[in-house]
C-alpha cells in the first residue's frame, strides 16, 4: 500500500513537473530574447547580452507605463459593463421561459461565432457616430461586445446550477426580488463571477482591432504599443513587450485564486 | 428588476456625459491657417497639442521624436507633440473612412506618408492643401526647384507635403569575404558566377527587392530618363525583355539556386547575419552602420553604390484635411525641417538619415557641424553618395515591374 502510494506520488510529481515545463518552455526564449539583440540560429545562448530593449520599454518612447495604465482602465470599465448587463441577462435567461429565448441567447453569444471582420466593419461606422464619447468609454464599449458572451455563458451556467428552489422558498416567505438576489443568489454566484471577470479582463487586455477602431489608434493600450514592432523583425523588443504583457495576467491569476480561496473558506465557516 | 434597468440606464447616461473636452472644442478649420501668416500661426498654436502619426517600428526614430523633437517644440512654442505609431496604409484608410462619414475634425495632425499613399491621399482629397510655402525653414533651406522635392515617386507634390529626409539605396558586403565588390549589374553577373549562392535579393513586391530590379532597369534600358515623364506602357514593354534576361541570367547562381527568394529585407539581413550570403542591400545608406553599432552586423561590413548610381528618394510629411490642429502641425513640420533638427537626425545615435535640406543653403557653422557628423564606419561619404544618385520612376512602372517579375522571373 505505502509503496504504491509513494510511487503514485512520484508519478504525480513528475506529471506536474512536465506540465509546468511544457507551460513555461515558450517563456524561456522570450526571456533570453528580451536581453539580447542578436541570437543566431545554431548558438544555444547569445554571445552578447544587453538591457537595451528593457531600457527602451521604460523610456519615454517605450510607453510601457502608459500602455499598462490604459489597458487597466479599459478592462475595468469593460468589467463594470459586464457586471451590469451580464448578470441580469444571464439571470433572465436561466430562470425564465419565454418566447424567443433561444434567439436572444444566440444573439448574445453571436460575437463568439460571427467572424471578427464582419462585426469590425460595423464598429467602424459606429466609432464615428459615437465620437462624442470619451475614448476609454467607447473602447470599453467595443470590448464589452467582445467579452459579454464569455461572461454570460459563465454566469448563466451558474444560475442554472443554483436553480429556482431557494428563491421560491424565499419568495413564499415574502422576500423581494432584490433581497433574493443579494442574500441568496449573489453569494452563490461569487465563484463564477470571479471566473467570468478574470476572463473578461484577460480578453480585454488582448484586444487590438476593437481598440484601434474605436479610438482611431489614439488610445495606446499594450497591444497597440506592441503592434508596430511585430512586423519590424525586432525580436528583442517584441519579446520584452510580450513579457510585460504577461505580468498583469499572472498577477490576475494569483488574485483570482486568492479570492476564490477566501470565498470558499467563508462559505465553509458559515456552514460550520 | 426595474430598479436595475434604471441603474444601468443612469450609468450609460453618465458615461455619455464624460466626453473628452479635446474633441468638443470648436476648432479652427484648416483653411484659415493656410491663409494666416507665420506670426498668427505661432500665436494660435501656443499651448496646443499636435498628434503625429507615423510608422513606429524603429526604436531610434521613435526616440528621436520623443526625446529630442518633442521637448524642443514644447520649449520653443509651448506645443505638446504626441507620437502615435501607425502604418501609413492604416492611417490613410482611417482618413478615407472619416472623409466618407464627413468627419470635420479628426485626430491626426501630421502624417509621415510614402509615395504610394501620398498619391492616393492627394487624389482622394484627403489632404489639407498646399502648405510648404508657409514654412520659413522650407523657403530658406530647401531647394524648392529640385525634382526630388517636387515629385514623390513621379507624382507632383505641389506643396501638399514637406520633405523630411532623403535616403539612398546602397549595397552592403562583408569586407572579410569580398575585396572588390561588383560596381554594376554586369559586374554582379560575373561575380555571382564566381561565387554561386552568395547573393540574393528579396522577392518583389518587397520594397527593397522591387528597388533592386529597378537598378537592373536603369542599367539595361535604352533611355532611363524617358521613365521620368508620364506613364507609357510601350516604353517599359520595349525594355522589359532585357531586364528579365539579366535577372534570369543571375538566377541559377543565387542563394538556393534562385529556387526561393527571401520574402523581406529582414529575411535577407538574417541570411547576411548568419553568413549564408555575403551581400545585402537596403534603401538606407546608414542602416549598415546602425546595425554594426547595435552588434547585429559584423564590424567588417562596408557599403557601396554602383558606378552608374543607385536610386534615391525623398520622404515627406503631410497634413490631413481634418487635422484638429493645423497651426500646430505647421509648427511641428517647420521645426522638423530646421537645420538643427535635420543635423540631429543625421547622427547615428537616433536615426542616421540624410537631410532633406540643401547643403548649399546652410550656414557656414551648420556646414561644419554636418561635416563633423560621424555617420558610422560603413556609411559612404556625402560626396560619394550624392554623385551616384538616380531618381525614382513613377509608381505605375514600379507596379508593372513587380507583376512582370512574378511572371517572367519567379515562375520561369
């Protein structure tokens, strides 16, 4: 028994190590490239190292700070929009039966299936009409369209899992809809809201075209800062920017797990 | 849930309230600034912001604008310069959409255009109008009569764009491997036969590869000067066979026996860095020096031009029809055309590119400064370059040759 337990532990450890390696392997050349200007093919490691790319990133021209800040502001606004529209929408879809429900569901999820270019063309005209809006708001609006399906799909599923029973019980005891939402549904929704929010922020971070079109290229988020270098063959700069791009995502992942843990502990304590 | 809807609506209402003040300001239409004199323009532009849209793929160029030009303009005129990286094709498309939607005030003040996009922009009336005569530095330092200022790839500029810089095509080679580089297409043919596999050029329509085959046209055509006038298909048809023959004669001795070509200049440079080919080329006479400095090219790299000359062209700055700040745009362009800005641009520290001003018109002091600029170990002298210059031909010929190359050389 003990022996097989040990060997299974070893196997597990090996598996996790392999998986980590697999996930981190692509990052190794990125890190190396960001510290050198020249890394010709047969060499295992570059001959000359330099900090030039990182210096550039944090210089006036590099706009790393500006890009990060703008990305965060837009992602935050997008998240607020998702919370305000996505939660009621998925609640309605999960708990009610009405005519045309499938159609509405399909429309809400449409951005997932419709080729990007189609919706982008429409967005282009929209951008000019909505010129009076603040840049951040109009870009967040475009991101909202892109992220909403992911958010709704996540929350909708959780609402289905919660079902109607608890709410009906509360209703029969005279609770209002708001009270039901705040005291019963909201706490049960937390894990999926966290996951949905994480998805929304990460997807918002990686948008290039919607940002470009809605702001006319003037709102420099991280993808917009990176893009001019993507075709220039300057691998070193691209590598440095890509790493910069991953830092907030890793940070978010940590926050997500932390919040999830705090939440589940709370639930456990309540029950205990 | 009704309350919820109200909250959502309220939120959207608040959001629509926070429109940016920059866009709502009533703007001086561009026409008035073309009528005002320089003093009024300077006074009007004070405290404003200029948006400079330009290709952003080079650290040195970006740093030149952000670290040197922007602080200077801020100090001298109180204008904030903001650089936005964007490809020329993208901002011309953007401008077309805006024109279509009749958008009166856009976001772009100054554009760095290339010949092809300038032609589209001018034909579709996307540009503000003739403005170069407004600029004191243009009138004082630019040779306003010369062809490379008045034509952009064969298309008349008519003051709709101001010359920012000049570049010349050069070939680069590793002096450790080649002692006597070929100085003409004929010599190149001999050289590749002796050194098979050590030369190639990017496949047109790549910008550099396309320029390379125009050098073949220059040396093989009966009268290259005839190409500088309007488009005449009969003319190029008559010369085309000689061009394809020369290129097909090279082909079996190229890298990989000409079975494949590098797709871009960065691929060709990669082959050169790896030592697979011994020569490279580019539409920038200081590029090799720049790459030696950054450690990407071997220090033994040198450059040369053909005895009969290499292509040179001028690149320009334009102002779109709906520039929100045309006065600021004029100030910025004027500053970029100042001798001090052009001399700074020539230094390898930022860019290393040649000036668009006429050297004869510079002050003695500036001439001395210019002579003292170290353009890098691989860059040819000004004398050598300017005595070996040939003009560009019209964009229609360029496209005709690119299509013909696919048919007669690549698929042959």
